[in-house]
C-alpha cells in the first residue's frame, strides 16, 4: 500500500508548467477521412485480441488491420461514440437511440445485432451512448439520462443524470450530476463520499495508479488524486489546457488528450515528458480520444482524423529548427551537448546525460552563432569541433562559429597523422585540398595545396600515408603529399584501373583499411597490380550491391547505405553459416538524405542518421531486441464472377490457443463460374508496415511458397475446379515470422464435370452401347436380310442365267435343229429337185426308149428297160414316203397342219410342204409336173382353205404355224 505522504509529494511536484519537450519525437502516421472514407470525428478506440483496431466514428464503426479500412454503420446511420470489446472479441457499440454489438456472421463478416428490443418500453427512446464498459458479466451503456445494464439477454435501466462511466481495475465508477462520483456495488449505484462532492465537474478520465489510488482528470478543473476513494489533492493542469480524455501510456507515464493543445505526456512525478501537437506533426490539436495498443503505441482520435504515434518505437525524429524544416547533414556529441549541422547552420542542445536513450532528453535547440547556410560536416580533431561549411572551414568555440578559412567551401577534415594531437589537418574543399596546422589548441590556415583543384568531399589516408580522394563523377584520385607539405601529386584512376565505373565511387576507412564503395560492391586497391579488386573481407558481405556510404561503430559493426535504404552488418550475431547478420531498417527507406548520407553511431542506443527533415535517432539496441510478436490477419476473400461475392469478411468463428481458425463448416463450395479470387491480408504491426513482408501459397495450385513481398493483396484468376487452401504468413526485417493463417474453399466442377454428370455420361455411354448394339443387331439383320435377298437375287439371277442358258441352249439347239431341219429340208428339197430332174431325165430316157422300142419292134431288152423305168417312176412318185420323211424332220408339220385344217388335200399338203421348204413356184411346178400357172392356182385355193387375209403370205403363215406347234 502506498503511504499517504507519497501522494502529497507527487502532487507538490505536479506543477502546472508546460516545460520543454523531448528532442526526439516519435513517428506519426496521420489518417484523414480520405484514407478511411468515413466521418471526421473519432470518439473512441479499441483493439481486439487479434490486434485489429476499432474506431467509433461519426459514420459508424471503423476497422483497420494495418492495410485496409472498413466501415460498419449502425442500422439508423447515427454517430458511434463508444465501443467496448469483451473476452470473446464481441464488439459492443452505442449510438443515438441504438445499442448492440458486432459479431462474426456466417461468412466471417461483422454483423450488427441490435439490443433495442430488450430495452423496457418506458426507456426505449434515448439519446447518444457516450461510454460503454464491460464489468464482470455485464455490459454497461451510458447515456446522458440513463445507464443500461445488459446481462443474460436482459436489460436493466438505471435512470439519472449521468455524466461519465469508467471501469478502473476491478471497480466500476460513474459520475452523477447530483450525487457526484458513484460506485457500482451489489447491483446498485452507491455514492463515493468524496470531499468535495464531484457533482459539478465534468470528469474526462480515470486512471488507476496503483494501490487503491486513482487519478481523475476533469475537462476544465485539472486533476484529482484519490486514495481509497478519498480526494487527496486537487491539482490544476497546464493553464489553458482542457482535457478531453486521459489514459495510461506506460508504467510511469500518462497521456492527456486536450481540446487545443494536442497530447500532453507526463510522468507520475508530475514532470511533463512530451507534448505532441500540430507543431510536432499531429493533424490537429483537438484530441477527442486516446488509446494505447498492445505494442504500447498511441492512437489518437481527433476532431478531424486519426493519428498513430509510434511512441514505443526505436526510431525518433529530431527537428533542430522548429520554425523551419531543415535537412540534417552531420551530428556530433561534444562536452555533453548535441550538435547538428544543417542546411541552416549548426544547432546544439545541452544534454543532462550522455547515457541512455538521448531522444528523451528535454531541451530546445539553440542556433550556433555565426554559422550560416549549410554546415556539411562536424569533425572532432584534437578535442575540438571543426565545421565544414559552405562558407569555408570554421572552429566551433563557445557555441560560435569561428572562421578559419573563407576562401572556399569546406567539406571535411582529416588529420594527416594518427598521433594525438595532430599537427596537420587536411581540409577537403570545393576546389581541392587545404592544410590546417594545429599548435597549442589553435588552428591556422596553411593555404591551398597545389596539384588538384577538384571538389573533394571524400578523403581517407591509408597506412602508407597515401591520400585517397573519391569524386562521384570523375573516379578515384591517388594523392601524395609533397615533403614540404605544400603540394600534392595527383593520379586519376577510373574503370580502366579496375573500378566498375568512373561514376559513383566513395572512399571510406573500415577495419583500418581504405575501401571504395561502388555501384557494384566494395573494392580495394591492390598495390602489387596497381588495380582495384573486390574487397576480400567485404565482398562476401555485400556482393555486387550498390554501396553509397560506410561507417564503422565502436563495436565493429558496419553501417551502410545502399540506394535509399540503410542497414547494419552485425558481426556479433551470426546468421546460419555466415559470421554476421545484415539488419535492414526499412522504416527509413527514402527518408535518409540521399547524396549526403551520414550515420553517427555514438553508441548502440543512439545512432544519428542524416535526413531530409532534420536528424533521425535510432535506438539500435531497442530496435534489435524488440520482442513484438508478428501476426498476420486474413482480411477479406472475394470471389469474382458475373457479380463479385465476399466469401470471407475477416472473422473466423473458431478459436484456439494460437488464434482464430476456419472451421470445416465454414468452407464454401462455389460454382465453376466463380473461379477468380481476391485475397486481402495484413499484419497488425502498426507503424512497422515498411518492415513487414508476406509470403503466400495457394495449395492445390501453387507448388511452393511465394517470394517475400510487401504487397498485402493477391489475385488468382481462372482456377480449375478442385479444393484449395490459401495460406499466408508474415515476417519482419529482424527475422520474426508469424504463424500461418489459412482459408479453404472449393471450386465445384462445371455441371458437365459433376458426379451426376459422370453418372449421366455412364448412363448415356451404356445407352449408346445399347443403341449401338441394337443398331448393330438391326444392321446385322438388315445385312443378313440384304445378304439373303442378295443370295435370293443371285440365286434368282443364277436361275435366270441357268434358264437363260437353258433357253440359249434350247435356242441354240432349236437353232441347230432349225438349221438341221433347214439343212435337211434343203437337202430334201435338193433331193426332191434331184428326183424331179432324174424323173425328167428318166421320162426323157423312157420316151427315147419307147420310141426306139417302137422302131425296133418288140425288143425284149428295151421292154425290160421300159418296165424298169416305170418301176423307178413309181418309186419316185411315192408321196407317202416323202410326207413321212418331211414330218420326221419338221416335227409332224403336215400332220398338225392336216389336223388343223382337215379340208386340205394331199396335193394341198404337198404344196404346203414345198412352200415350207422354201421352193419357188417354178420348182414346185416341176416337182408336181404342172405349170407355174397351175401352182399359182393351187396356192390361191390353199389360201382360201387356210382363211388367210391378203396381208399374210402363205409362207409366213406356215412358218408361224410351224414355230407355234414346235413350242
């Protein structure tokens, strides 16, 4: 328990004095409404277990994860003035006529649930909610005329004229206009017996300062200190400062947010530590709310904007000239004073001590007398400060600049000898080298050294007393001082001597060796070959990295600048197989004074770095021992199709010891037309965003993790169907790596790739097989039918061919028979004609014999011959034999003709036979021994018997008759 007298001691020390500010100011990041796209005023600030920041704003509740802002308006679109977050990260919010809470919805978006329906009807209309406090199992909402207690899904109302509500430690306090300070105890509000009663004051803050002790700030009446609920002392605050809010900033300090003076930080001894206002970089001086986050950095809600103050960061900014922004060129601590050379002369500030973090030293910088325009360099030589100025070389004496040489501008000073005190000091000037001589703490200008008139801003002297000077646009000069010390010999070395280029070369002395920083790494001069070669001990560190500046601190670490970035090589901290570690300081990228780089490592807690805006102070020890746990938050997952769809709003439902994670039931399955995705992620390392890099992998698509990148978004397009897991992690420049966060989702195959589709394909395939089988069977049947038909046709054709052949054979046979008949008929006709001729001959012979017989009488021999001739004649006239022979040849033609025409006489048949034999009328007349006329008569009579019309000849009729009877 703190004795009562300590409070009186504290109060006595707490005088209303503004005091001096600290020389180092923390980094500030100002967010305007154009950044977060909401209202101007921010009334309350909170942070959840994940590190996400929440802001009560005029246009609703805002969230910020370090990269992305989101706004969540209340249903009635009113101002959100108060927030509170419970142990489950449920965010309670209050506005005008509205109370409720935000919690993750089904897709991870924050969803607002109103509690207005639980408010008793008599109290359903109320104004703004100004404060929300979570106390034990209840949530208290304070309006101006009532306090709502939400517990077990019911709301109890405490009407009164309430002015303030605050939980301090394990107690809940409220201020009532009539009863003063009240304490919630045993489900009722009890007055705190303060004296005087705090009913006519506007309390703006209550802070627990330990051992039953409270500090109460009021808006206009200063500070009150309570010990066991008894007012020990009332102390006015800084005159004219109206306190809007008060919060604890560390174990020994508090911050007051004021109406017009910004933030005022003071300790428990009443000393003003720091003032952070518009003059120090705050957006404006009207502070409405303050909040200390998990990394002990300060958030400020302003009347117009939000500011982040990296109060616990290892980097601070020093502005020597408060009325004018100047660039810092050089720094030196001398005789317990900090000197800074700037574009507006030199400045100094006394230091109470040179130990610890000097950025917390309090004081105002004072301009060094007679230091005008640019001061490029502050070098300590022989326990004096020499100043390289635009106006020439000068000595810093009694906080004044004493000119040593004003003939030309001076860059730097290098003692010729390492023996203390040095008697000769080289001065690099705009036009070559000058020499200063030192004698009994006095410096005298010995004049210009002949031999080189170039501007020499970089000088080093090696162990052989060779002077090396680099010119950024010429190359490297190898200089040698003459024995009398009044001239130098000069030789220019460029890329022909082994340098990567004649441009961008800088000379420094590291590890007692002269080295040359180039655009392709660090080089040294090899005297044996007369050429520049890569440095044997620095090239393994820097490789072919561009190096613009090098400086070695007291512990052997090498500070360097590469491009617009700054880093340090720590030889006391190995990294893997390397005996060193390179630590980059990405917060300072682009903030160093490019072209006039300067790093003054006074000690490990105080590194001074030249900047475009004054000087940067780095507490390297604090920077490297920062134990901040790096986290990564998955802010949003958006599926992109015909219309965009937010799959995940940043809030998982399930939680374990390491954080929140996605439950199996939260895995979305999306149709094929949603196959492009947008992922947003960030690390809640506020103020260190330049240090954070991310690596991601889409399992199921990417084969390995991506390279580290500062980009906090990733897009994938045209993903094939399948299950995916998006994984992301973060790390900082010190090698701290976050746990991995993952999000799973499924892209369903197109309808033609689904299981049902494949079943349909199988069914269709089987159906097609069945139809093909049926078709093949029908085809085979048709083919068989066609084959059978073809066989029948062929058989029929064969039969026809057989019949045709038979007919042809028959025809041929018939033709042959006809030919034979014709031949025989011709033969018969010939024979008949021969017989007729023989008969004629025999008749003639008979007639001759008969005449001879008459002449010779009855000659028996002649008689016998005549008898023989008669017998022959009788044989020749045997018609029956002829007819029989004719019918045998002509298929019984005569018999059939006789049968068809019974009226025909043998003579008629004979005429028909002769006509069938194609005999002419003359030949017939000879055979019948009649005249041709007689034959014609017989033919005429025959026509009549056959009933032939005139158009048909007897020969044609007989031929047709013969053929018909033959068939």
